[in-house]
C-alpha cells in the first residue's frame, strides 16, 4: 500500500537530545576529552571575567563551538550559529538543550574575541599536547620544522602608500579600480589599511606576491603531532627566527631537527648546534652549511624522509581547519587562530591513532 506523504507536527517529544546521538559517534569520544581539558582550564577562564555584570556566553560553550567550526570547515560565525540552531549533533556537542535559543552571530563573535586570545589558545594547545604525552605519543628526540603562508583578510586594493599619496577612486566610490602593472610596491613604502600587520610576501620565485602572515609548526617525528606553533609577520628571515624560538621553547635535551633547504644557512645551523640540536637540514646544491659530520649518519636520511609529514599538518589546517585564509585581522588574533587550529589537528590525529580509545581517560 502506498504511504501518504503527510507531515503532522507532534506536540511532545519523548526522546532527549542525548538519546538522539548514536553511542558510537566520534564526537562522543571527543566530547569526553574536550570536557576534561576545559575543566582543567576553569581557573584560567574564570580569571577573564568580572564578578559582576550580565552573564556572558559560557566560555566552555564558546570553545566547543569554535572547535565545531574548525573540525567541520564552517567558514563564518553566521553559518556556525545557523548550523548549531538546526543540527542536533552540534547542539549536543556545544552543550545547548534542544529548545534552548542559540546566540546571535554578532554576540558570539564579540564574546569569542574577548576569550579566544593567544594565551587561552596556547593553554588549550598545551593541555591537548599534555594528553598526548601522557599516552606516550610524543617523541622528545626527533623533530621537524616548516612554515606556510596564511593569507591575510585584506585585499591588494587596501595596500596603499604610507604617505597618503595614493590617488582617490576616479569614479568617486569607495572601491577604486587599481592597475598594479608597473607600480613598484614594497612593505617599506606601502601598508594595508585593512590589516596593517599583514605583509606583502611571496614564497618563491615565480609565485605571486600577496598580503599574508607566516605560520610555523614544530612536529615530533614519532606520530606527526604538532608540539609548538609560531605565527609572525612575513619576512625574509622570519621563518628561521621562528624556528629558533620554538626550539628554545620546546626542546630541552639533545635532539635532531629536520628541515628543508630554506634552513640551510650557516647562522641557523650554528644556532642549532649551540642549542645541542643536530640540524638535519636538506642540503642546497651549492654553498651548503651541512657537511659530512651530519650527512654520514643514517638518521639524517630518515629525518629528511619523515620531515615531509609536516605538510600533512598544514594540509589539514588549510583544507579542513580553514587556515588557508585568516578569519581575523591583526597578528594577535591570527596567532590565536593558528594555535587553536593546530590544537584541533592534534585532537583528530590522536583520535586516528587510538581509534577513539581516548574516551576512556
């Protein structure tokens, strides 16, 4: 007998939101881990709020919602709020009841911007990494480092002369028609009016210049987890400077560090040796600072092979985590976004390694 396509709303529902989420769903395992981390951060989160005034969005809900946005590639806060409104799985993960009103997207953005700074993002990153160390996933002897471009939230039309001599739009509008051909532009003479921290930069010869930041990751070689993150303005030596900063901050015993040819500079190699870190850097064709003292060891070839796995971190961060283009303006906020995104990557990487057995901790 043919069924009737009749939609009739029921007055009551006797299934709770908890009952609607499958017991084997991966977010159940992740929720246990994230709740434990946020509980351990309760004192840090509490210090950010005053004792009086109107109640804000609970910080744990803000961070869980931001994690949903990263894990499921939701590109804007407006879309995130809409998804949470009608997606019961997201509602449950964030901590909202089935009939509870969802925040306005502007309210969410304002609360999130006050909360998700570099300090909180690094604390969350450290808690995730600490869990990985407790599970024996992190190597303390072999590391790799690399960097990637993060496109700034600013157009090339905003990159104008600092002295204010850029001509106004010919048609009197606010969006000028600009012909860049033949016009010399540099970070010394020009600046973005949208994001002054962004710098004009290109990764290699033949690549186009763009307004961007540089993000770097320090990866341990055992399971490919990010153990440190650094984001800076784009610049010629910024990549090596950031690597030295992360090494000094993270590596506390003799170790090896794999890197590409961009790090094959005598000054950087010497700095690593002074820090008791063996530089397993890919050799340049000419004038290499890496000699037979390093290349004769079998570990050198192993490091050069494994270091390429760091591209998996950047690949996930850009395609899934939304880090290809910054969602925020300013170095401080882009840094917080980068650190939080790589913390989310570590959670997914750990889940893959253990098959979600982290729900038992």
